[in-house]
């Protein structure tokens, strides 16, 4: 029986998958509901880049037939999926938000997308990103900017900002992301959803230029912890083209154990001893810690400075950017955005001695995190140092009176954890003093990803039981009017792709 689209798309991915398995929901009905939601709300937030509606409907019909035939169903069977526009999708425009790639239609999926299709997911659309994924403000010259669902005049974070905004507005039940300096955690925090940066190697990545570098990972995003764990269970997988990859069982992620929050030993820090954080964010963080403390075994501050993280991240990030973009910088520099060029140019002044020091410092920071987890189960910190700022502002130039050295220093709360390589999750818990989403960064021991998700679900329950501290929801009635200004920074229209929902060409699957 058909049900209202708004009621359907608001259900969790876990519940939708259960309904499909019980033959109480057709994948066709679900795909159509998500398309209707995209067409209704995407013009207000511009979260969606290229769309694949007709192929998605065809895949949904096949998925429906498999259900009715009693076939073995994958863990994501029939669930519409948003794929970050940095990740190749066969036959569907993948631009990375870059003018040089505005007509790029890959012949094959990347390894992670292929794995998700095999698990039954239906690729519905690509989600918007900053140019080449550089920066935590999702805007580019191909698709324009993504507005925050809670206030489209503000930024949605990045670089997985399109995925986060699409989830927050129920356009898709699950979406992919990736993370170097915080690209899964920051947009999730700013949009009120969950983003997990996994331990390196859990999700095989065949596209990372520096195969032995652990600072960039792929990861899942969902509207709650259980949905994120479901997607993670299907993203896991060994890939021989990724030297960090190794086989991991999906079961601990597919069936998270129940954790009694009263058993958890929690440490917390407002700034890792080095990050600039706005006073209002510190205030809200302290309030969340106070709300959590009575419900756990221990909740104690740590007073440590986590190394020279800023300089180490500068060097390791520049190293990865020059590996990926040096040829383009030499041959077609005008096609690279200012953030990418800044990283490549920084690399020119880095010596071999600098690189050796950075790797040594990263190791010291990782061991410092390990010592924390000899006494505690989780480490909590803020995700972002300030509330969302207008998307027209490329990055936060100042935090609490401290001038930022470059376009990404304001991300230091997340890139300190990147250096340690520990798994970290952005957990929404209420709003900040300006009424925008607030989140805790929940960090666990290296490779304890399933335990992190289980513990985060317990914390999610603690906050949900307290008025105003559960996951915030945007006022969708405010998103019924298109905001063409989000497309105003476009300098070149995409050659293919786009959706009728965003005022772009309707032909999207090439």
C-alpha cells in the first residue's frame, strides 16, 4: 500500500531495510519517495550533484522482483544511496566539483561503490563537494554551494557536505563520505547527522594515490548510529590494490552489541591542548559533558597537549596533495581551485628532513592517544570550533581572536585525530547557542571501530532521553523555496548530469 512520501523517507535505513525484507515496502516506492524529496528540497540546499533517477528506478524494479522471488538479499538491498562526488560511479558523472572534470563519466565504479552495489544499494545521486574535496565548505565552480539545511545561508561543512545535507533533509537514507582532515565528521556535525572516520584499512580504497598514507579514508554517513553501522558493515572489505587494506568481519558492525553506558570510562578535552575554540562552543561542550557524566562510570578531563599537530599535518597533507595534483599543477594550474594550489605550493618548501620529522611526530601523537586509551574507553572532544558561518566565506579566517594560518587550521579539532589514525565519530546532540546543530567527537582506540559504534549508540540513547539533547531536525517548511544564489558561483555548467530538482539539465546518466 502506498504511503505518504514524507512519512516514508523519514524512517531510518535500518527500518526501511527491514520493511523491504518483510515485503511491506517496495524498493520502487522508496526510490520514488526519495526522488520526490530531492525534487522538493534540493533547490533550497543544493546537496545533490548528478542524478541517476532512471537507472535507479530500473534497479529498484529488479530489487523488488528479487524480494518477491525469495532471493538472498544483501544488507543494503533496495536502499537508495548518495555517493560523494569524489568517488567514481560507472556511467554517472563524477566531477569532483572541478572544471577540468566537469564532463568526466567513469567507465567503472570505484571499489567501495562497487561493494555497496553488490550489497544491494541503489545509487540514486552524487552528493556535492568542494573543488577536489579541498576544504570544509562545500562549494565549487561546477555545481555551486551547498547550504546548511538548518539555514541555507550558512555552510554545510565539507568535504562531504552534500552527503550530510542530503541525509539531514531525508533525500537519501544512507550516503558515502571520505575524510582527511575532518571531511566526514565536520559536515555531519554542522548538519546534525552521524559521520564515522574509520580506522585505516577497514574500507579498501583503490583510488588513494599514496597507498601507504593513513590520513585519508573512506567512510559511512547516516542519520543515526545504527544506520551508520549498517552502511559500514557493507563498506568493509579487503582490496589488494590498497596496501593498508585487510579482511574484517562484517558481523560486529551488522549486529552491534548493547552497551550499558554506566560501564563506560570517558575522558574529554576541549581543545587537545592546542586548538582554537570559540567560547560559545566550549560552553556547549561543557554542558553536554555535564549532562552525560551522571550516566557513565567515569567522565574526567585530560590536560595534555597533543604534540605539534599543526605543523605535522601541514607537511603530511601537502605531501598527499603534491602526489595527487603535481602534474595538473604543472600542466593546467588554472583548473585547480585556490585550496588545492595552496597545498601543492606548500609542498615546494618541504624538505626530506621535514617529512621525516612529520612522520615521527605523527607516531608520537598516535602513541599519546594510545596511552589515553590504556585508562579510558572513549575520548570526547568538540568536532568544530565554531558554529556554521556563511557559505560565501571560503573558510574561517579567525577563531576566538586567533588568526588562522591557512584555510584548514580551523579544522584542527579533527585533524589531530586524523594524525593519530584512531576511529572517530561525530554524534549529534542538540543545538549550539545560535540554534545550529552541535555534535561531540567520539574517539576510540585504533581498530576498535565496532566498539566505538556500539558505545556511541549508548551515548546517543543517553542524550535522546534528555529534552533538547537528541539529534536536531531542520525545519523542512523553510526549505520549500529555491535559493538560486547557491548556484551563483558556477562558472561552467556541467556537460552532463544534474537533476531537474536543482535547475540543472535533466539528462543525468550517460
